[in-house]
C-alpha cells in the first residue's frame, strides 16, 4: 500500500473588474482555495474551488487532512469514508463536506495519475464531447438589454446553452429575453439563473408572468433547493423547465428535488457534494430515474464525470478569472471534450498559488 503523505492548501483572492449581482449577493472579487495531495512516491494531484469567502483552507487543514494522511492513495472511496467519519462530530454537510470534496477530487487525480490514465477512463465515462453551458452575461442596471444581448450573441455560436443571470426588474428581463429568443442560434438554449433570488413560488410565478414568452432551456435555482415543493409548483404552473442544485452539500436535498418532480435537470456541484466519490453515486441515482445532470462550474473536473459541463469564457473573463490560472484541462469548442492527459489533466499556475503543508506527524 502506498500512503498519502502530504496535503497542502493555498488561497488566493482575485479582483473582478466590476461587481456582480448574484441573486441576493453582490460579488466584488473571487476567492479560490486549492488543495494538493502527494503520496509517498511523490505523485501529486490537485484541485481548486471557489471558497465563497469561507475559510476552506483552514477547514481542510484542521478538520479533514489528518484523517486522509496515511490512507491508501489508490483507494479514494475508502479514504472518503474515513474523512467523513473522522469529521462527523463537526458536520457531514456544509463547509466540512466541501473540504472533504476538495481532498477527494485531488485523491482521484493522484489515483488516475498513478494508473497512467485520464480520470474519465478510470471512471468509465468515456471521452465523447459533453453538452456545455457558457456563462455569458450578468445583466446590470447601467447596461441596456440590447448591450447585454449583444454580449451573449457574440459568444453563443456552437454552445449547447448560454446562461445569463436574472435582473430583478421584469420590464428589463422581458426586453432582454425577447431579444435573445428572436436572435439566438436555434441550436443554442438559453438558461436564466435566478441564484435563489425569489422567496417563494408565489413571488416567482408573478415575476415570470411578466417576462412574456422566454422559451428557456431551463430556469435555474429559482428558490432555495430545500424548497422542493415550491420548485415543483414553479415548474408545474409556469410551464418552464427547471434546474436546481447549485451549492448543495447534502445528497438527500438533491434526491428530494427529483422525488417531488421539481426538476427537469439536476444541478451538481462536485466540490460541494463532497467530491468525485459521492458525485458518482448521485449521477448513477439520477440516471436510473432518467434525470439529466448538469455540473456547476469546475469544468476541468466535471468533464470527467460524463455530465453536462458549465464554463466561463476561456480568454479575458470579467466574471471568473479561474481560466487565468488553469494550465491544461479539457478543450472548449461549444461542446467540451475531456483531456487525454493523465489524471484530471490540468495543473495550477505556481505563480498564483503558494501552498501550506500538512504532513503525517
């Protein structure tokens, strides 16, 4: 058995050129936490996440890493169970589960690198191109609907879906959605991300009624994901396809959404749900019920899972600077194809992340 010898963390804050409004939140910078796991043979695996201003590195170091160090590096699923049980006293969902997810993803990277194969091959998901959604625009009051529509249209060709965030002004949304309905390529679906911005189904339905005929691929995260009945009502009474699941850390919440017929597409955050190990179980469970799964951000990881992939623009990006520190990874050409490189197939720019270390004592 080869043991996990060292776990390192690093956090970086990168400013955004302009504030973003996401549901009830305003974001002025992006903070990322990275984890690197190294085995006794010196093979390393990495991953990263949006920290959302939470102390992710400290949680990994203080509550999770000690339960993984010394475990069998070639058995990520057993190590995941060990981390979950070892940290159970402080919580099995929420931030602790995110921290477990970071370590778990890096462990799968190590395991696939040791096997000399890309992770998708180890997982058996194949390398066929994945449907992909481009996060294309965040409307804001200083910008007209025409300006935002032009931003989306300038990027839309070839993508399965493009996504915009909801602007909480119905007249603005009606004009913007009308422009995109009429001018988007026929093969490109439009997604509107509400970011849990409505309090209840009543408020949601009243606002949706003012949007006209948006013809969405789906409406994303209209309510908090725990409100499965409210999401089901929106789906039933609006006639829109609904997708929910971003940031969920408890698989039972995702299962309830499906069981209440609240979603047409289940959203899955591979870090939040606890890593590749539990994500595989959620995906298999949803597949048995014929519910498609769409990954929330982290395309370098979700491309290996065989589900829909979400990404930001890979060049100069006003919304998410992660592509500026990702080296390698999948190819983005409308559809997303996972890389043939071993493991996850990407690294992080060492000029951006300076790692702190937790080693076996």
